């Protein structure tokens, strides 16, 4: 029972932590949505943010339902414990009352003395005396146990009342979350309708965006090839990064350490993934071919720090149209790329540590995101498989 209570408390605590993280993400996305509305009437950008927000809201609702179920289970368990304690206390009280009643009826001390003095021998007298002492001690002990049991029962009743209040609050929160989700879904439908009505305008915007993504993919592939090909020529040939020569030799030990941490790497920024690796379908134009995304887009607050996901060396700092300043970090045969930075805190050739701030995310035209890519050699990887 104690283990169950402890496990329940740990589960509730972890769920509350996840809910707090989701609530932070939702608030941040709400700010981005307001900013996108005031900056430019770009329904496509707003729709992406709104979709991420509704996804986070559904996860929050799911966590709330799981938390409510856990609390209701605790309420049922607490009710059973109260019933059991009440029955146990009633039994103890009944027997104790019977015992005290008999003792009261025979309260004349002369009866006890006569009982001892009527013994056949000294040994029997001592045994009778010992028995009476144990009987008296047991009565006192039983009285203390009853008092203790009553205190435990009262504590359980107080816990039961607090759990019922918590369950009621969680039901109210869940109802409020359902209402917010419905409003967000209504906004999404309105934006979808607008996109369908003004197809030509938004197709033009998407075409421009596709060109930016394709240019980014080509530039990153070129930079990585430059580093790898430089390392391949004897392993000692220097590459050029930001006007400085950098050593391009592959650090095999670092590569192995990076590979061993697959699925455990820290996130480069604290935010919500709004664009995933691969070919993401358009939320409205299902037949429209979207450019292949070699990384992930993480929605973050303005000027959020971008941090190195592992030990490595800064190889390139470049400016790419549509993606602001970008930093390429090498980790042996692996590379990570951090884009859409407004300012950088490192320079080419710097050795960086896990969690070190590389730069700060710029305020985007439509939204504020960190674009992050991870490559193994010349092959892009899905960052979400590598990040914890």
C-alpha cells in the first residue's frame, strides 16, 4: 500500500512536470501567433503555428485526463483504506470496551489480592501476579493503539477530502482545455478557408519558401562536403571557415562518443517542434509537393539561446538568405547546423562543449524558430531520433 501511494505521487509529479512544459510551449506559441498576426497577414505561417499549438493542447489534455484518472484511483484507494480502518477501529473498540467493562465490574482490589493469595504455591502466585500485570499493561497498550488508529483514520479522511478537491479542480481544468482546443480548431478552419480562397497568393509564397529551403540544403551539403573532402586528402589538409584555416581531420574518438549518445543528446533550444524532418505535407494543399526538410524547426521565444548538442569544433559561420546567421559544428564524422540566429557567441575554430551557447535566435518575419540539422558525413539524419 505504501509503495502504491509512493508510486502514485511520483507519477502525479512527473505528469505535472510534463503539463508545465506543455503549458509553457502553448504560451510561447500564442505569443508567436499574435506576433505573426501583427507582422504580416500570412495565413500559412499562422496555420503552422496554430497546428503546433493544437497538437500541444491535445497532449496537455491527454496528460490532464491521465492525471485526473490517477487522482480518482487514489480517491478510491483512500476510500477503501478509510473503510478498512473504520472496521478495524470498531472491532478494537468493541473488544476493548468489553475488556474494560469486566475490569470495572471486578475493580475491588481485594478480589485481585484474594486471587493471588488463593494460589496453591508461591510459583502459581507469581504467575498469577505476572498475568495480572500483563493484563493491565495490555489494556493500556490497547487504549494507545485505539487512539493511534483514530489519528490515522482522521489523517486518511483529510487526505480523502483534499484528493476530492484536487479531482474537482482537474475536472474544471480539463473542461477549460477542451473549450480552448475547440476555439483553436475553429481558428484553424477559418485559416484553411482563407488559404483555399486565395490559393494563387499562397502558392507564390510557398514557391519562394521552397527556393529558400533548397538553397539552404545545397549550401549545407556544400559546406559539409568541403570539410569531408578536405579531411579525405591525407587527413591533414586544412579547410577554410570564415576566413580562417581549420583542421579537417576526423576525430574518430569524438565520432564514437557522439554515436554512443544517440537518443540522449540535449535539445539545442527549449521549444516546440513545428516542422519535422522529411517531406511534410501541406496542411491545406494535399497535392502540393513541399521541399524536403533536412532538419527540424523549433519554435522558441525571441533571442532564445541556441546551444551545442555535443562537444565539437565550430567549422563555419555563414549568412544564408531566409535563415540569417548559421553555425556549422563538427563532431568527428558528424555535423550539426544551427540556423536563424540573430547573433553568434562563438567564432570559427572554437572548441565548444555540450550545452555551450553558440548564439541567439533572431526575430523571424513570420515566426521565431531555430532551424537545426544533424548530418552523419554527407547524409542528413532525423534529429528527433538523436535528441532525448
